C-alpha cells in the first residue's frame, strides 16, 4: 500500500478525529479482521470493491428518513490508522495468523478509499445508497461495522426528532431532555446532536452543548423544591432591579405581598388555596439566583393550589423590579387541562393587575412525551409553548434500531448482488449514481439509480423510472429539475473535489429545507403515501439478468 | 470545600477513569449546574443530602433486573474534577453567575461524597435503592444525570442478556453480535460489556474485547462469499497437516474429490445438487486461512443445495489433514428446519464415511433473534448449538429504556418524600438500609428497607415486612439468612472500608450465581410471580405520617 497522497494528507489534517474517542479501527466486528486475513492469504486484499450503505425501510411506520452520521464517518476515515498496541491486541486474538498480515494492517489507511454520500441532514429513502464506499476490499470491509454503527442511530434519532417537530408544529420550542435515559453516555451525546439536526431547538446535555455548540436549557428539578423547608432558610433577601438603579432589600417580603394580593383578588378567587411554603422558598431562591431566567417547576405539590400561585407571586415581584419571568414547567398530570388553566390564571392576572404580556408567560411541559402524546394534546387543545422530551425521543422507544446494511455491489468491476428469497432483502448490484427528480411544483417525485456508465437523467427529458423488482411498476417522468444525490466526501486517490463538511448549523438548516420540500402526504404520521424509488431501464434489465443467472457474470455498460 | 482526604486520594489513584472518555462532569443536565448555582447563592450548597437511585418497574414484563453500571459510576466519582476549560464553558453559558460560584466549582470533587450500592451483577428489584449517594447537595446533584445514565442502559441490557440466556438454556453458546445496530459507538461497547455480565459467552466487538477482555468471535459475512467468482482465484492451494508432518499440495483438489464423493453417496442422494462454485471458492479460501477454526456461513445461495455440501466437502478435506471444522452458521430462512436438516446431513456423513464426531459439528444461527424467536425454536425443536444475537439484544428493542431515577430522601437529617397522585411514583423517604431475607430453601423471600437507625433484621427473628404503600399487604417473615444489600463503594470522609471493585469476570460469576438463586417462578418469561419488596413497620408508619402531613417535618428514630 502506498503512503497517503499529498492532497489527502492535507485533507485528513483538516478533519478532526471522531467525536467519541472510542471510535477507532477496533470498533468493528471481529469477522472484518478474520475476513481481512483470509483476503490477504488469498492475495485478494487489494481487489477494488464497491459497497453501498443503505436501509430497507424507513422507521416509525413513516415514509422518510433523515440521514445522519456522515461527518463522523468521514472523520473516522480521515484518521483511520491502527496503533501498534491495537495491532498487538489483534495478534493476541488471531495468534495463528502470519506476521505479514499484521505488517499489512500496520500500513493501511484510507488514502485509497473513495466515499460518496448524500449530504448529511438530507431526507432519504429505502434502497437508495446513503453512501457508496470504494476501495481495497480488505480495507473497506473494516469500515463496514463502524460506518453502519455511526449512521444507524444518527439517522434513526434525527428522523425521530423530525417526526416530533412535525407533530408539534414550527411555532413550539422543542427541548431534548434525554441524557439520563439514553443508551449510555454517547447514546445521550449523539441523541442531542442528531435531535438538533432533526429540528429540536436546544438540549439539557451540557457535554453536547460544549462539543457541538447546541443551545442549552435547564432550570431546576423536584429535588430542588423538596430541598427547602421554609422561608427562614433564605438569608440574603436583597435583589437589585434589572436596570441597576435600586435594590429591593427584602425580595421575600415583596413576594409575600404579591401572594397575599393574589389570594384576595376577586377574579382569582377559588383558584388559590394554601400554598406550600417550602415550594415558595425554593422558587424565591431560584429567582434570586436567576432573576433574568426565572422558570419554575410547579407540580411538586399541587399545580393549581400551590405551584401556580407561588410562581405568579414571584413573577409579579420580579416584574416590579423590571424582570420578566420565563415561565412554568408542568411535569405530571393532565397537561392539556393544566396548561389551559394556567393560561387562564396568567390572563386573569394580566387583567386584574394590568401587567401587559403576563398572559403570554411561557408554559413548558415534560413527562414521558412522544409523538402520540403530542398528537393527543393537539387534538384536545392545550396552551403549551415548549416541550421537553426525553426517553421516547432519544432511545427511539417506538423503534429502537434502524436496519442499515453495507452490501458488496461490485468487485474488480464485476457487479455483485445479494440474493434472497425475501424480495425486500435483495440488494441492487453495480456501482451506481443516484438522482432525485423534481416535478413542476418543486416537490421531489422519485429517486432514480443508474449504472455509473449510463448517461445521467436531464431536466426536461422523458425518463423511464422502474421499480427495481416489480415489472409492472414503471412510469415515464419528465423532471423539472434533477439533483445528483451522491457527492464525493473522500476522494481517495481520485482527482475528484472533496465536499467540505458543513457546520452542524448548516446541516440542520439543510434538513429543515429538505423536510419543507417534501410533499405533505409523504410526511403523514399515519398511512403516508410511499415515496417512489426507481432504477433506470438498463439497470432494471441488468438486475434481472443477474438474478436469473443467480451468479454475477456480466458488467453493466 | 476541603482538599481530598488522604485515604480517598490513594483510593482514587487506584481507580481508573470511566471507560468512555466522554464521561466527564459536563455529561449532565444543564439544570444540575443552574441548581448548583441557586444552592450556592442561597448558601445551601454544602447541606448534606441523601439521594436514592432506584427504578420503579423491572423491564421486559419481568420481575427481576440485573444491576449494571456501578463500576463506571465509581470510576466517575473517583475522578470527578472540573477542568479549567470546562469551567470556562460553564461561565460562557451562565454568564450572569458570580465568579465565586465558578471558584467553588473549581474546588469540588467527590472526597466528601459517600456511595453505597448493591454489588454489580446482583439481581435487584423495584423501589429498593441500587445506590445511596450522600454528600453536599450541590455536588451530589451534579452526579444525578451521569449516574442514572450509566446505570439505566447497563442494567437494562444486562437484564436483557440474562433473559435471553434463560430462554436459550445453559448448554447453548450465546454470542453478542450487536455493534452495528447499537445506539452509537459506546451503545455497542456497553452492550458487549453488560451482555457478558448477563450471561453471554462472547462478542463480535473487537473494541470491547480489548477494553474488557471479553472473548471474541467472528468468521465471515455474505460479502466474503460474494467476493469470489471461481476456484481459479485460489492461487496458493497448499495446506499443511495439523501435526505438521506433511503438506497437502492441492487442497482445492482434495475438497473437489470430497464434493464428488458427497454427490455420489447413496445415503445423501437427493440432498446435494449443483453447488455454487464461487461459494466453494470462498469456503476453501477461508479454510486455507483458518484451518483450525473453519466456520462457514452457508446461506448465501441455498443452504441445502449448496452451502451445506460445500461446507462438508471442505470440512471432510480438513478432517483428512487432522483438522476439525468448527461448524456452520445459518443467517436466514427457517432455522428450526434448516438446523434439523443440517444435523441429519452431518449424521449421515458421519455414518457414510465413518468420521467419528462429524454429526456433532456445531450449528450456529443468527438473523434478528430475540427472546420470542428463541422460545419458538425451543417449541418447534431445533439443532442449534450457538446463537448470534444482535439488534434486539443490544438496543433492548422490546423496551428501549429503564426508568431509573435519583430522588432526594433526606437533607440536613430531615427526611424528604416525593409525593405524586400516581402511587407508583411516590418515593420512599429517609436514609435507609436494605436487606434481602432468605428462606429455608435458600431462595430470597423479600427485600426489606429500614431507617438507618433501626435495628437490622436478624436470621431467625420474626420480622414484620410491610408493603410500603398498601396497608393490607404485610407478613411476618422468619429468615434463615439475612444479607445487607448496600455496601460502601466510596466512603468519602467516613471511616468505612471501601469495597474493592471486582473484575468483570467476578461480576459475571456473581450475576450467574444470583440468577441461579432465584425461585424459578419469579424468573418466568410470561406472568412471573412478583418478588416482594417491603419496609419495616416503623418506616411504614413514618412514610404515612409524612404523607398525611404532605410536608416533611420529622425524623425517623
């Protein structure tokens, strides 16, 4: 194997290592190394192979998937190198293998590997390769497991986030709160990253905030509320006004005055009862620490009888000093009812005390939310502005895995096809180019795969698009616009220009645009219209020629 | 905050950092830091708080859970220290907080935190604390998210592994093959670790093999088979005999001779047809590379017509040279039928060619296996020796999250209780000790929680065990043996002896013993008998006194 070419060396230098330091060439299945040895022993290890990475079915009963994980794959490829101690470890578990093989492993990198991919954050569909990876068979095999690992969960959770955004609507703030329930530390960190790509606004996960620049959110928990017992605990009671011109010497007293007013306000009668003093102490303490961002969790004792009036008393006292309270969070109970009642309470206060804008105080809700509960809330009516979503979002509870696979489609210029009695498991052979054809209204109509040597489809042409396996499913399409899907992210030794890795923000924006571009019936939560994927007439004929002969013999021209 | 005490300093020195370098004090929810600031502002940050980590319901519809993740939590605690750049980041996201707070953060470590826990690998039950964490409230709050994160998935996947082992039976070999479908890189690595603890025998994950010393397994994939076209590709055809005394010059020819014999053997007639030559080439190449460990994936083309006879021809040729083939792997189709037919084929060969032991050639099966498919295979009958299990195992597909929580139970020696209208969400207050009471047959009877100042239960005594919330559920128990569950794993500034962290192998052995000890009706896959957890009469009375008064006022003596 030659040393890394200059161009790629500089490319690699500019690409940082994978975010998780555990992503090394050993993060793969043992059989990739045993196969590498068998290839090496047979003298086949440098044979040029093309693999497609694709999935067979969109998750969550939907018809679309958001592609995530590409940047991490490219970071992995750019820094692929086995360390001496890793090779020693492999030697220890493959003790009968010849030394020459470990010498080979010591020398390999990905300088002779080419990676083409659909841009990260794109809306993608089954069977169409998300990535096409070409290179020496023994090297590319080693990439299979980490690539599939890095893409599977990333795409799954980005899709899940996009689905939650679609149900919640664009006007709501969506917060990812899943770290504690995620599948391990970087289960949480990856979830934060890919939920942001899929349309969430912020995360509670500080590590993800630092690693990726995702906005952070967080206030306090029930434990904070329960840790207080009485107002006597509050020693420093002074709070400076927002404009700095004066200081309220006893903020506790100001809050108590407001609580008293609330309890005697005619329009609120019956809404307020005996509020919990320890809760009030917690709220006041939190407000003293964060007068600019006072948000209170109001359900530790009783939302309507205690949490809400306590919050309002503090919010009104803050208002006296020029601050605007951020809002409340509901973490249990009937979120529809409680949010509506809370809104009424805020509105009544706005009216009673002439506090402009108080009625618009934000209401956040959390507690085991998922697509179904968001949908139910929409149907029942609610006054929630912000959702905090954890478990169901980050573990992809309703479908915890996406079945991405990595299939050999060509070796030594000879097409390969994985057959199966299960038609959904048959892979589409040949090194391919992939296109998205757009109609007059700007919606994507169909994705089309062709052999690399075929002429690409052109806007305005009449193009035959065929279902890859079912003869009767075919149509002529005249696209208004044609987009090539697979772009070069790692050119290897070729002279192709390498696509720059976009920033997280750009990936997120791209994702939002892509989702917006789709025809809405493909995006329905229940019973969506299938989006069509197709192959050219020539590729169709070739697939069926191969299939009939049950063994790969020809080559697509 | 004082500097770390000497004893703990040496303890910390001996405990390595968490396995995943992403596990730092920033791997937590933002609100832990905002609360820490509010505690600090209120002068409450050093108040001594006790938190319980527990779950409310065993996963997968079962009545037991395997506790995992403790070692990672202790590693985290032992190395807990905020780096300067981490503090700078926190300053950037909490720009209005006073400098003194960041000074405080700079100084904190876990030298004043005490962690008691049930030994890792133990069988554990709902509501009983897996860990009791005590220390300055602001510090312990920062541990909440990472602890819950580290325990949740670890316990979930260890339990899932144990359940798969229980269905498969002790005689089967269980391989974890999940890396590619896992939720991210360490979703895979953690799954490998905790599946091993829960009873799996090996993993395909090389990184996990290196990190934890878990046995590795792996041979080849369909791509390997499809990468060959004909026997002409095999250039080096020589294979030395196992005993080194001679060399077979043309192993390909020897295999072909055997294939011919198989095709003409009377007892096998009808079983063999036209085998696929590219598959045979792949098998021979693999055998030439791994004559000591020849295991072939036999379903790329057709198991009965091609894969099985090809495998047997190679295995018989290897047998001529003194090697014993490892076996076959089935990755599709009717695994019950195919394994039984394969066994018949092996037996017929053993008889036809008088090859002792050939009938016992191992049969491995993979392909989306889970508890249900293992159970179905048992009912249908099969001849499988080894299962390779991936997706369902490592993503815990049937229930992707365990709901561990971390609840404040005491602060400043004052008990705290989280109330809820949902009885299953009410937490059990007070700093507690926990015991497992064993009956005459050696089975655990009940877990018992008591206040730390109560006299502990003694073997032979008549002990009142009460359901924590339901008055009518209570019984006297006379235990044969009493085991204290919570042991000191991190003594903080106390003089308690620190339990050593056991090796992974010891944790696994402990888990196997614990599972064996359980009464089988608690372990049933469907409709298991609930295992009882209880509180002492005194703790019961105190809980209900607190509950009635809806606010914590007293102290349990």
